[in-house]
């Protein structure tokens, strides 16, 4: 039976910059680490490492992601669901580059630049279906 787990993770991208060589895997959880948030034209892109901290391999079918400017959710930047369709080995991770196309970007680059927020500090919330 599939179950939908609500998992919220709020890491600062500043802390994660350059961490691709040493990804933290949270024990007993499917979790994420993310970095390199950026706008490319009308799209929003972010690199996400989906980690498996369980003692067994885990199949991840689908994930939804919502990106906000900060923990108070002042600006909703982007949100969409993605088919992952991958088994993540125990105590390992996969890297995916998420590209939110224009219709899923709710704060464009111009509006974001006018705010007091920085891309290094965005907060990514996710929902997972195993």
C-alpha cells in the first residue's frame, strides 16, 4: 500500500554550499539536501539529493516540492510534483536536478530580486509517495 508521508526539511542553502562531496543522510528517514537554486529564463531550477537513511533499499515513486523564500513562507517561489521512479539504496542518495517550468513558478526572478530574500536561503518543503 502506498502511503503519503509529510516531511518538512528546512536547511539553509548557505550551509550546504559545496557539500556535494559529503551528503548528510538522516537516519531512519527519506530526506533531502538541496543546493544551487537558480532562475534560468522563466524556469526555476534546484539540485536535490534524495537520501535514504533506512536499513533497506526504498523505492520512491513520486515527490511534490514547494519552495518558499523563508520559513515563514512569505514568497511562494515554485511548486510541482515529479515522478522519481527510482530505488534508493540503503544509506545512499540520488541527485536530481528539478526544473520548475514557467507555469509552476509563482515568483519570477524580477520580483524575487526586488524582495529582501536571497536564493541561498530558500526553504524547500517536500511530500513523498513511496
